[in-house]
């Protein structure tokens, strides 16, 4: 797959993900939802060996809340908490809500017990139609302590999809199967505070004469990696008739399995008169070994560019602003 096809596929996957899985909130109630950019949803054949699984019917829930028996992971005791009809206090109305809770006895005030525990979380719902587990994996490490013992996702699955037998989440006996996996982690290393908020300007000369195809910018440094922009001046399959642009790791740069970089980026098309720059807003995404290219959100027609955004020398000037907001070298789930 060439860069153009890969970038277009990445853009399509992101669009499809957002359409089928609306953004999670960060409403600061019980558990506090993981942000949409920090959650990855997928289907997987098998679960990690230490996962906890429970089968639940509506008859076994009390006040729309179920707590599993304690299970052990990493030397600590945990429980799975499920709201099959959604946790309204955590912006989960209309969704299945799921959380993992650290038993408070693990944080008792002794000289040997820790004051805080760091862990990665993964939540599962079995789909018998696919014979796979729908997986919601939180990319960011979570900190459990005496003031916060619960973390999770309030918008795991839309109830409309979850409760429809045709979708495969209802098992024999009107049961549902839920699961959780907890992987103990080290305290996260903060991103280097000296890393600047990067601004990269690209002048594309003779824009109106460019042909169909992709054009790649010079590389620029951000963090430990080199990056580049790719532009399709005549549009591509995902944005026909509009300017298409992507940012990605530069050729030769590689990410190891489990290595992930969260990037916040925005591109502006600069007005040569300096009064009406076009900005598509910020995109925040995880760059990983399986997905190193992302499309930048912005809708601008090629006709509008030629009419208003080319200078006297037929040059299109674009400006990229970006920053690294989080990194991990060895995520256990990816």
C-alpha cells in the first residue's frame, strides 16, 4: 500500500470510528471517563490469561449496577463494575458503562502498601455473532489512589446496538458476558517540558500547475522523530474536489511494537493578504506502528484556493502547528 492509500485508509478509519463510537466525556464523576482520543475499540479473538470474566443478566443487577467478585492482578485486588443501562452520572445515558475499581484495602495506611497504583485497563463485551470480544482499551495509564479508586469508560457500547439480538451481544438465557484486564504499570514519564510547540511552514510553488498525485514537504523535527506533510493538490479518493493533506512520520522513521505517540496538530491555509487564514481545528490522535499517518481535518475546495489563497507568484502557503502531548515506549496491549 502506498502512502496515499494508507493515509486515505487511516482517514476513513478515523471517520468511521467517530461515526460509530461517539466521543466519550471526561465528566468528573465516578470513574471519570477516558477521552475519545485515549480509547481504542476493536474486536479480538482471545483475552489475556489474567482477565476477569462475568456473565450478567438483567435479573442479577441491582439499581442498574453490578459489582463482580474481587479478582487479583499484579498483586492487587480489583472488581469490575458494570452499568448495563448506562451510568447517567458519568454522561453514560444511552450506553453500557464499565469501570474497574481497586479495592481500598490495597491502599491501607501501612509502611509496605503503596499510596498509588498505576495500571492500564482493557474492557470487554463478548459478541457471539463474531465469536470475538469487543474490546475497549485505554491507551493512557491510570493512577489509582485513596481519592480515586475507580476508572473506566461510560460510553462503551450504544444500548441500541447492545440490546439488539441481531448484533450478537445477547447470549443464551438473556445473558451478557463482560470482562476486564488490568496490567500494572510504572508511573508515567512526563513528556519533556522543553519540547516546544512546533510551527512548520510549507510554501508550495506553482500550485495551479501541479498535477494529480502527492507532494511531500521537507522533514521537520518533533520530539525524537522526524515528521513530514503530504498534500494532494487535486484531492484524493476521500476528499474529491478538496485539498487533501496528511501528516506522518518521515520516511525511514519507525515505531516499535507498543511504542505510541499522541500528537495534537492543526494546519492552516494562509491568506496572502493576511486577514482570513483557514483553519480546520486541532486533531488529536495516537501515532503507532500500525498507523503512522493521519488526515488533517479541513474543508476547502480547490476552486476557493485558486480564487483566494494563492499569492501573486502562484504559491500556496500552509502552516502546521503541532505538539506531542503523551508518549509510551511499551504499551502492553498494542
